[in-house]
């Protein structure tokens, strides 16, 4: 490797080390806002390792307060303007509190006319306490469906037991899964126990009164 190439690798490694050690949350995004690189401080605001942020939309991680701000920035980037842009954002911290602050985006590129990347920095302005979780509410029929499911019943068996159609049982399970963001029936039952909908330590499973 030529000396110039070796020097370039050394300086790149030093820059990446410095990037990781910066206490300020920082990320590099493409022109569309997709994260290419994030430092640990930025990842900590999302409660995930830095590598998990790659490919995520920075404006989904940190929600803009005003869509008009985002539209102005998108138009400026389309016209290849290189001015610094700021967006007021809010996001959910790992502990559940809602934080708010500003994202600052600086277009950067190695050559004139090249489509820029975005160096994004996050300034945390404050946070609001997480609201107390409301107790889960289910209808009596939903509670019985969950109890039968936890006991190992199939959709058809639950339908016969409750005097419903199979479609009626499936409909209720889909609504519960959407409400609790459960990916499958095993996770749905786990959520039902965690939310106090089903009595723990009781077999066969029964709904909480």
C-alpha cells in the first residue's frame, strides 16, 4: 500500500475513534435521512447498540414537532444548498420518559457538486416524566379467549367453548395483538399475564376479575 493510502487509513481510523468517543449524540445520514453511522451517545438515546441504528430513518427515531421544518430542509437539500438546518424533535427515552430537543444537520461531502451526506447532532433540551401506565382493559369475551389460548386451545376449540365462530375468535385475537403490539399468540399470552389480564399461578388459566 502506498504511503498516502496508508496515511488515509490511519486518519480514518483516528476519526472513527474520535467519533465514537464524542459525548454528544452524533450520526452520519445519507441525503434521505437514513442513518449510515451512529456513535454510542446517539444509540444510547434510542436504547440500542449503534449498529442497530444503521438503515433507520432519523426522523422516525426522533419525531419532528413541525412537518413544515422537514419540508423546508428537504427542498434545500434538493437544491444542493449547504446551509445548516435545525429541526425541533421529541422521542421516547429508554426509561419511558419523553425527551425533546433539536437535531442539527450539516451537509458534508468530499467534492463540490457531490450529493452530500448529513452530519446530524442531537441536543437534548429536557424531558417529561413517563405517564403511569393505565391498567389493561379487555372485554369478558376477550378475557375468556385469552384464557383458553393460554391453556393450549386452538382457534376452533376456543370457538366451540365460547359459542363463537372461528372467525370471531380470530378477529378478537387480531384486535388484541394490534392493541398490545404482539407479534404472535405466544407473545400475546405473555402480554396478557404481564398486564394482569390473566391470573398468575392458576391452572387452567382464568381471567382476572
